[in-house]
C-alpha cells in the first residue's frame, strides 16, 4: 500500500484520489480552500466531453477510453452527471467530409449536420457541422460533489481542506503552519498555482464566459441541443447547452488572454461585450445575461495542452487546461495508478 498525496481538489485531484483508493493506496488530498475547491479550473456548471481530435488517432482513442471511464464512474459514484447530447463542430464545407471520415475511421459515430438543422447556432459562412453523437456534456459541479461524497466514506482517504501547501519534494509535502505530510508519490494539480510549487513551465490564461437564459419559447429546443465548437463568424467560439439546472454558456478563443497572475480580477465589461457581439447565438439580444465568469487555467508552455509531467522522482504535475483537462482526468488518474504500480514493483 503506497501513500499518495494530491495537492489540489479540482477534477484531476479528485478523480485521481478515487482511482488510487480503488487500487488500494492510502490517499491524502490537500487544498488551500474548501473541497471541492470553488476556485479550481474545473469548478463550473458543465464541461464538454468530446472524443474526436483531428489528425490524431492516438489522442482520439485516448478520449474514447476516458469517455468509457466516465460512464463507469457514473455508476461507481451513483450520480448521473453525463448528458449525452452530442457535440457538433463547424468546419469549412471542403474540410468537413475529411474530418467526418477521420472520426469514422476511429469508430466514432458521426453525422454531417447542415446549419439549418441548428438554427439558433451561428456557423461561419460556407461551413457545415460534424456531430459526434456519443459525445456530450459533463455536469461538472455534480461530478465534483459526487467524488467528494465517495471519498469521504472511503477508509483509505483523508480530505484536508484549508491546507495551503508551501513546498513539495520527493517523499514529502510541506503545509503552511509547519506540518509535513510524507508520501511515496505526490501529484500537484493546483491549476494556476501549480508553478508556484514545482518547476513546470506553464502559461496562465484568463477566459471570459457568459451564462445566458434563453427565451422561454426556446427552452425545450435548447435542452435537447448539442454542445458546439468552432462557432461564430470567425469560427473561434463555443457553447454548452442548458439542461439539468445549468445555463447556456458561451465563450470564444477571441476573449482568452495570457496573464501574469490570477490577481486583479477583471471588472472590464469590454470582454463581455466582445463575446456577446461574436455572433455565437442567433438573436442574442433576446437572451438574458445571468452571470459572467473570468476563470483562469494553465497550459503547458511547450505543448499548449494539459500535460502530465514527472518533475522529480515520484513527483508529478498536471497543468490544468479547461474543458479538455476535465474530460481527460480519468487518463491522468490511470497514469498515476500505473506509476504507483511501478514504484511497488521496484521496491
């Protein structure tokens, strides 16, 4: 039985804690705030769970495996949190058939969808949708709450909220106030704060998201609508549909900017105005803006993705990466369990 310390109670930390406990290891989860952490990259109403990665068969098959594990976790955690409403991605008409063919070659059920079938989404000119019918939306807040409930009841797990970690090294984690937690393996998954604890090159981003309530007469349509990407006249926007108590969420790469720190939360409405003017939803003036969120996430400085790296012997770090990081959390958890197996074999 190995001792695992996980720093950060977002989706990566919590799902990894579940998998490590299932594998018979003793797990301690530390977070500077409450658990689940409301400031984690993954704390939100919903996140996309898509499977197709263009021009990358291995990454696509990895996401298929992650999707399969999410379905198993639904059963384990006894909570329904996956809305299989599909994900449609807009592509120039000349490219769409190629993308659909790549997805089908990986065994993914896809459909070509003309923009007229989704009249409340705005597609770029002369583009068509490729719909992944088995993809959908994870109810993120519900996932985190279900994982915490399961972990609280597990005899091998200790959850320690309000425990700010000050240093990480092979074999130990230092906690503010002078405490030390011993570990055979450490995973640092603290999102924007990861680089403060371990030497991992990350870039910090701030993303604006707007949450809308559709007009009453369109609510039924929206609750059955797919998630969508590459929307808007510039093809840079995306949305997640409302349903199961969530709102319609819109955002765009055009309002994502690199920042130096999480300090100085923005009150500048120009980002919101830019997003509402991005032609993501038809007749957006008919929709009610319910909330605005400026969130932060970190990406690997080299790959731009949610990289998992062993930064020191038995010390791993995960640069959190928004929605894609959420969907692939079971893959990270699996790699950590494999690393623990390797440690025990070498002992």
